[in-house]
C-alpha cells in the first residue's frame, strides 16, 4: 500500500471515529479544548515589546464534527487581536486570507464552510501571522497531521518554505480520539508545533504538558 492509499484508508477511519463522538460529549470537549487554546494564545500573542502589527491568528471555520473553535475567534475579537480566515479558491487549489472582525464578516462558502464576505480586507503579507490554528482528521505524537486530501493547507505552508520565511506557530485543536500511532507524511506535508486535546497539550519534540 503506497502513501496515498494509506492516507485514504486512515481518513475513512478517522472520520468514523470522530463522527462516533456523541454530540453532547463533542460540545463539552470542544469547550475544554477552546479554553486551553485561548490560554495558549494569551501566552503566544501578548506582545512583550512593541510590535509592527497587531497580534494575528490564522484560523479555520469549523464544520460538521470538527472541534468547534468559534469561541477562540470570539476571544480574539474581545482582545482586539486580528483574526484571518481562509477563502478557498478551488480552481487554483489555494487559500486566500481575509480579516474577519465579527460573524457579520462571514457567509456560507465553498463546501458549506463559512468564508469571509467580499468586503473583507485581504491579508497579503503572510509574515504578519503569528499563530495558525489548523484543522485535521488525525494527528500523531511526532506532530504529523492528516488533512482532508485537498492539500490547501500544505500549499499555503509551502509559501514559507519557498520564500525562506519562518512559519507561524502552528496549533491543532483535536479530540483525544483523533490521535493515531502514525500519520503517513509526504514530502510536502507540514508538521504542527502543538496539539491541544481535551486531556493534554502535546508539543513538538515529544514534550508534553498534561492537564
């Protein structure tokens, strides 16, 4: 079985596992996870010295059985941190980022995912992103991430690689059930820096902060 086939098989398994979490339990765990993400963002985004631009979070809009990260957006808005959300460009398999200041800056978009409205301000300078909160189906202890197969986030992160820019700090919010022994990783797949579940924070180099 090649890496593509392994990924397809794991996606099916991971989707089934996440879908099996009862709705009430999913909501409860999502609240715990979001509180922990917000706590980490307070550590990562609060400037200790003057900065050139507002602390900026790049995040996704949750759909279906994903961790509901909308409380994270609300916390950022309350703190006057900038929030940028992607708009999918299917023809070019790209993500374009736009600032959203409230839910009124969002509308139903591609595949039913909420996206920025046309009037939203686009962010062109990816250097301004401090932290990226990314979605995924499965993760492992080596910070491997299994996406949905479109490659949108992998292509976005490749922009940093191609231009020699440092990547933002990459966090994934996931249920403990989404952890797997190993995620098959391709050449252009990116790894995250930290995985936050309802039970613990798992950081790169296998350093863990159990909660």
